[in-house]
C-alpha cells in the first residue's frame, strides 16, 4: 500500500517546471561568474591569450541569458495586456526553440481558462437576455442619472405600443406622469395606465442596481387588472351579503309586526268592537318598533349613498404641517379627556398633492379610530403621527398603542358596512380608502392584536 503523504504526479510535474526556469538562470549566472573569474585570472598569467576566449564566452552567455529573460518579460507583458484588453485570442508557442517552455505553458493554460470563463459568461448573458426578452412581465432597465434605457423587453414594448425606447421620458407620450413616477419609484406601488384602447391596472416594483459604476433601476410593470377585477368581484359579493343581511334584519321584523298589527285591527273590526287596552298597547309598541327599524333602514340607505357619492378631488399643493396642526386642534379636548399623548414628527417643510378637505376627512377618521381603540385602556395611551418623504411620495403613518385588529378582520376592514366596533356603521374606513384611491394614493394597515395598529396614507409629493 502506498504512503499517505504521496503527492499527485501532476502537482510534482508543475512544481518541477516552476523550479526548472530558476535553476537554469541560476546555473547560467554561476557559469558567467566562473568564466569572468577565469578571464581575470588568466589575463595575469602566461595564458593571457586564453582569457580572450573565456571573456568572449562570458559575454556570449550573458547576452544569451539576457535575451532569454527579455523574451519571457515580453511574453508576460503581452499576456498582461491581453488580460487588460479582455483579448484571449493570443496564443503562446510551447516548443523548445521559442524560449522558456514552462512559462509559455503556464500562459497558454491561463489563456485557455480565461477563454472558457468568457465563453461561459457570454452564454449566461445570452441566456439571461433571452429570458428577459421573452418574459411575460414588462421590464424596463434605465439609468437613474439621465433616464437612458439599457433594456426593455417585448412585453414592455407591447404595453406602451412602442417599437423602441431610448429614454424613459419618451413614455410621456403614453402617460405624461409615468416617467417621473418611475424615476422616483423606490418601493412597490399601484398605477393606472390609460392607453388609447384600454385601461391597465399595474403594480410597479423596482430593483436598484450598480453596473459599471452607474446607478440603474430595473422596473417590473405587472398587469394586475384581472387580479383586481377578481378582488372587486369578491368585494361586491361580500357587500351584497352585508346588504342582504341588513335588509333582511329590518324587513322580516317589519313584515311580522305589520301582519300582527293588521291581524289585531282586522279581528276588532270583524267583531265590531274597539281595541282593548292590551291590544292598543301592542299596536303602539309595534308601530314604535316599525318606526325605529324604518329610521335604521333609512340611515343604512343614506350611508350607502354616501359611499357612492364621493366628490372628485380638487388636487392642490398642501402643507403637511397645516394638516397636523388642524388635527391637533380638532382632537385637543378629546385627547386631554382620554389622557392620550399625541406626538408628531417629520412634517415640517413637507408638501403633498391632495384635496385638502377630503384628506382631512381621511385623517380625522383614522385619528378618531385610534382614540376609540384605546377606550378600555387606563395608561400608555399613545398616538404617533409621522410624516415621511420617500422619493416621489409622502407617507402619513398614524400609529396607536390600542387593542389592535385581529388577523381575521384585517382583510375586511375596508369593506363597506364591515365594522369591528359595537354600533359602528362600517363606512368610515371604506370611504377613507376610496378617497385615497381617487387621489391616486393608497391606504394600508398593519396591526398586531393587543399591541396597536399603524395606518399608512400615501400621497404623491
């Protein structure tokens, strides 16, 4: 059995080649030194004529060695220059006459390795380009500094009806606001694209890249029209269930009471007598109940109409500080009465594009909900309103330390007439959500049951 410390023959061969060149140069230097020493010694003896031959031999060996080293240095320079130029077509002869065989073999092997790596990289690039080009999701990659488009796939060209795109600003021919939104995009956001023949609901997502020292943005424009349509259909189904439930709750008791009262009156008339005291009392109580349920049903219809009659927003530049100041004034007494601490931050110098009146309705609704979520608490009652400027958008975060929203209710809270509060109408958050959609903004929520909620309102800056 062989020794465990034995080395592979190939490794030994490589190490042997590495030592060979050094040994050859070392032997040549020793030979030159001996010849020079002999020349000096012989020049002072009677064999001085021989010193001429030894001197010539020393010079010949010196220049031959210098030529050999220079040849190796030139090949090293050529090899390094090919690396710098990314040109691996250079080949190095590996015959004995061409110079240092070991160095040439090393150059040739390294060149082969680099050629293989470049071939693999080009193959990967072609594969990636084919995947991006044929991807179903529209993709655009552009330079942040000047908007120059580095890549646009066929799906994106089809979406915008363009055959080519050199600069992101050219998309303004399709949607005048979209180029600026793409430049400022730093997180996922919805966008409605209106073209000549259709309306497309998009979900914009972005990935920032650094390529050759340049900052690029890769934007995916996912068509979520069918998904939103499915969600809208589901929302309508839920709304119809709520409407059916509410109307049934009112109509069935009304029908039952009406039949009962009609029966009492018809019975008295058939017997040609006046209603007794108990019958008169039953009729009055029934009519009172009918009146209450009718008022409740009328209020329900009124609430339903308010959801469908949100006015079109009058967009203008609004100072965030003014909105925060007005909120503080409106709820000052309520906050003091409930022993709630209100803190605000980030609003100084920030402006947003919004309808001031409608925006105040949204903020009032959210702050009122935050106050009500802490109704059963005695301490640590906090509301924090933070304004954040992020890219092309302004975000209002309304955070409370209240009871939070159970996970099963989070997906339902923006549905009309859905309420987690006893006696709540269930239209406040639905209206707030619709107002933000009309302003091309958004309203979202995160919550932990028992730890509080954070409602985030996003506006165009």
